[in-house]
């Protein structure tokens, strides 16, 4: 996603985060790339007492990490590829995240509709032995049963996730009556969903920075080259270029890893990402048909299909297509048609059409180069490639691969290798360390009621409950800010938010551009609540909080409207309205 272009002369001064880097341009470790894996590595290094800097060329968690299926899952289909290490780690990390981030990571019952008994029983072993794609087929009951038995075996680490269950046609249709009537069986197992992945990533950033002055970060700062033994950076807001020296450079730029390495004078050909798209539907019948869980299966073309309720809507995905990393990743009309066919394949009596799409998105997976291997069969595992910063002897580590589910384990691995390079050893484990608003998060209804009662006198019980759900126990800080504000008046066009809450987000959560707020600090766009009135109201509030001039507001609105249309299918008007203009001055 591109950011509004602001000329250097239009920025009176550097942002505090950037000014801090310019004033103290030295660290033991420089992490480049603020997706989930870079952020988690930043946090882990900070916890070890390492002097570490994280820079991200756009907003935190705005690239590949913002285009996930919102799943925290073990990857049952990876068993067929023989990726047992990855499945074991993924299942264990799924169980761990349910404990460490309970405010955002929730159990998700997942049902596989099965239409045959023996299908795939020949092609699956061939795929396992050759690691090549055979003729795509939907998997039959026998193969799925074997896979889920193996999947359950990896969860014997004290996790509380139930084991899978099989049901015949009658019981399957009793539970999911809108399923295709020729379904023979269903298999139900548990994974997890992350309701707001961008906010979970932000929790990690704040966890790291809270450790102390040894952890510094800045969004909208890109690595553009090497100057002597230092990395040359550019603040994309002011245009200011400056250098940072580090003992180790870590490249966690995901699909863009090769492009980053090229800019840093160390060309590589590690990456070969594929494009995955999703749509979000406002379809009450489909929402009800899912019965509170995910419907998951492998289509005849070998692609994984998921349909599940999320944040009051229905998420449908995903595609797996070859992609050009230099081109914008957008969800095409052909992909939308494909998704509609998928829904009809499982729920043939539920109509879906384009008028129900409230949001669409697409991203490039950070997969390794895969030559002639079909996209859907490329390994989802990760590796770390050592090299040197171009023209220097400074060690550089490049992350290849990685997925949302394993970010904690991956960052532990990457941190350990980095610590070895700087002659340090691990002093803090993250295995049992709760994340952000997951610290002290109530685990029972009674505990939730107690927490809400303790804050009801400040903002009211209903508001306290909503804030707890939105921020976890970090809602404490939000409530303190709302209590200190002159008023906590609800917004006219944005349900559930007040002007004081929006001001808190903008002033405390690294908001630089308008899209940061509407796409990542909130889920308003994702759930289809970013209409023209909401857009105008939020534009005014962000402008007021950041002190934008009328000219800056116009630039921000135009950039937001452009990107929301291109990447998410949202049509808004960039023209300045009297409401939005009332709070800004030249």
C-alpha cells in the first residue's frame, strides 16, 4: 500500500520516533521489516536487553501480515507434504497463543465436509513421497481421518484443544443443515482465529518499547542502501535520509526480502511468494449456516478453502496464485467469482452476490522460491539465511518464509541466532510471557464481570465491556484517557467509538496516515462500517489530533480514497466536506 507523498518542506519537524533514531544512530541490532515476524523478533531482542531498532517502510503489520486468513492453525494439510516439524511447532504455538493472547486469539471449531470415502488415497502418498502435485482431488474420509489422528498427536503438550470428531451424514446435516445434501461425513477439529491481527502485532510493538530505551522503532522509515558500514534509511514522511550503524542487520521484510537485500548491496533470490485473496461478506444466512465455526476443505484444484464467521461477518478465502512482487496485490473479479463458486459448492442453497461484499483484500505470501512446484504445495516452513551487509563485514540474517501462527517460535529462533552473533545468551523466555492486553485477561465469565464492575464507575459497564473486548486489559489505559478527557461523547457516524477514544489511538499508537486508523487501529473498514459519514468524521479527528493543515488533510483523504478503492473495493469521496474542514486550519 502506498503512502501519501509529502514533500520535505511540508514537514516542519521529524516525528519523535524518527528524531530519536537520528539523534542516536547506533544499535547492536537493526531489524528491517515490521510485519509480524520482524515485530516479534524486535520484542524478543528487547526482552534480552539488546539495544535494538526496528524500522518499517509503511505502517506496522501493513504488508503480508495484514493479508492473512486470520487463522492461528497447525496446518493439517502440511502433513501430506511430510512437514511434520512445522505441524508440530504450529500446533504447539496455536495452543500457546490461546494462553498468551486470549484477548485476540480464540478457539475456532473447524469442520471439513467430506463427499467420498476413499478419494485421494493414491495421490496423497505420491505427493508425500515425491513432494510434487499429483492430480488434484478432494480428500476422502479415510485420508482425512488418518491426517486428523496425526494432527491430534501433535497436541499432547498440555493444550486444552479437544480432539477431532467424525460424524455421519445425518448428524452432519443436523448441525449444518445448509450443507450440500450429498455430504457423506464431516470431521470437526479445533484450531483458532485471531480476531484482530493488526492489533495483536501492535501489542508486541508496545511490549518491546515498554522494556526500556534499548528498544526503539519507527514506522514509515525505509532502508534504501548502504553508506560506508551503515544502513541508509529514509523517513518517507519528511523525506529525510540518515544512517544507522548496527553490529547485526536482520532482514524480515517478508515477500520483499530479495528487494531489500538488493538495496543493501547483497542481491539474493530467496523468495517466490504467491498471492492470496479474501472477501468479507455481510450475509446473515451464510453467517448462520457456519454455526459459529469454520468450514474448511481442499478444492478440486488443490487450493485450501475457508468460510467462517469473523467479527459479525463471513470471511471467504483463499486463492494461491503466482504473483509479481513489484505489482500491487489486489483481489480480482475472477477471484471473487471463484469464491462464489466455492460457497455454492458447500452451501448451494445460500445465494451470494457482489452487493454483500463489504471488504476485500489480497497479499503476497513470504514463501521461498519454488521453481516448478505448484503454488499450493510450496512449503510454509521458514529458514534463516546468513550473509554480509553489502561491501562490509557486518553480519546480516535474512528470514525466508514464516507464518502468523509460528511468529513466537520463529522470533525465538531468529533472536537466538542474532544473540550468538553479538556474543550474548538468552536471559528471558517468551514461552509463557503473555502479550499486551492478554496480561491478566479474565478467563471466565465471572472474572470478566468483576473486571467490568471495577471500571463501570469510570465509563459505564457496557462501555467497559466493549473496551475490554477491543483492547484486552490494555483497556485500563484507554479508560484512564477517556476519564481524563473533557467528554467521552459517542461519534455520530462511527458506532461504538468516541472522539476521545479516537484521539487516544492517534496520539498513542503511532498513527501517521489516515489509513493507519481505519485499517489497522480499528476494524471499521474490515466489517463494512467505513461509509462516507464515518470517513469524514474520522478524517476530522485525525487531522485535529495530528495538527494537519487543510492541504495535508486533502492529501491524506485523496491517498486513503485511492488505496481503499484499489486494495479493498471501498468507494468513498475524497472531496473535503464542511464537517471535515471545520477542525483544521491552514
